């Protein structure tokens, strides 16, 4: 009995332990990088804010059994919208709420096509992604739109309690999402719908409504990420969303190798997103060539999924096409 319990525990925490040991190994091998210094840990959480918000939104949709990579196109569109609104004199909070509402509206349209007409969520989100890219280019004409409001830009530098405000926001949102998914009826319904649609229907769960809410939450979080991106980088960078698509997917898939192996889960997604940023941050600290970052991230993802499959003989749930 004890061996079974130990095996089950090891299955859940093996990957986080391995990732932690890898980070410690990197720090020991190159102490001059100061990867684990207090200041750099603050920076890692700051850098992870946009990727974290995107990955969290994607996690809700994937837990519900669907997929949504529309943010690869809509993030740039909504970032440009946010930047233009702020430059036009609209305050940070009204601009943020408006962009999050736009994101939720996009999620609503996507979910409507998926649940009402039975379209593939993957294909619909790709179509929305391309439309978002087109609208973004009509806004910025291929040129970065710089933010002119110093007060809004300063939000990215705020350090309440000695920790970046965006880092606190990332932690708070993941904690709230973990509570919702694990401790509320809505979270239970989302998990059941994603794992077994027929069982959910027989249990009286309104599966269509649950999927719609999952897309709405994801869209709002994509909007939050879109409003965070210009604050982090000083403006709306052309095609910014495309650079986040694979890291966000990787964070969710890496997260599905831990805590609840074989299933996308909130805690795992946070660890996955932070680890992806850690790798990028470490490469930057060592002043290595830019191509080392995606190379290492890809190798680590293969290792993570391979370790999980070898240990549990399970396959990670694939994106539905």
C-alpha cells in the first residue's frame, strides 16, 4: 500500500522536482548568471506575466476539452487597441476593461461557432487568429505603436511589498483559478465536460454553457495579456502574439506532466510557464545567441513529455483538429 502511495505521489511531483533540479544545476554550473537571486526571481515573475495570463486562459479551454490559439493573432490587435486608447487619453482601467470585454466577445463568438455549428475549435481559432492579424496590421500599418502615457507605463515598474505588481497579479490570478477549478461547482463541471462529455450530459451538466463560459474566461484573460504587453515593452509590438503561441501551448502541455499527469491543470501550467521563462532568462543572463532559447525549450519539452509517458504509459491529450 505504501509503495503504491509513494508511486502515485512520485508520479505527481516528479516533473516539478526534475525541473527544480535542472534550474539548480544551471545555477551551480554558471554561478555568475545569478539565476536564483532575489532580484532575478522578481524579474522572472514580471517576464512571465503575459505568457502566464495567456497560458491560464488557454488552460481553461483545454480543461473543457477544446482548444483556442486565436490569441496568436488577437493579442497584437488588442494590444494596439489598448495602446491607441491610452494614447487618446482614456485611463488605464477603462482601457483595460474595454480590451478584456473585446477578448471575451471574441471568445463568445468562437464558442458559439463551436457549440452551435459543431465546428472544430482548433480551426475556428486559427481563422480568428488570421483575422486578428489582419485587423492589427490595419491599425499599425506594420509599425510599432509606442505608448505615450508615462503613468500607465509606470505600472510595469510598481513594486508593492518589494515585488512587481504584475508578478503579484500573476500569482493572484492563478490562485483564484486554482480555487475555482478545484473547489467550485463550475470547476467540477468544466473538468467533467472536458474528460467525458457523455457522462457530463447524463449527469445533467449543461455542457454547451460550460464550454461557452470557458471560452469567455479565456478571451478575457487574453485581453488582460494584451493590455499587459504594451506596459511591459513600451508599446504594441507588431505581430507580438505569434511569438507567444508555442510557449503558451508548451506551458500547458508541460504542466500536464505534473500534479495531474495526462491532464491540463492550473498548477502545472503555472510551473510550465515559469520554467519556460526561466530558460529564456538564463540564456539572456549568459549572453548566449538568441537561437539557444527555443532550442533548449524544445528539448526540455520533449524530455518532460517523454518522462511522463515513460512513467505512466499515458499520452498527453492532443489538440482537437
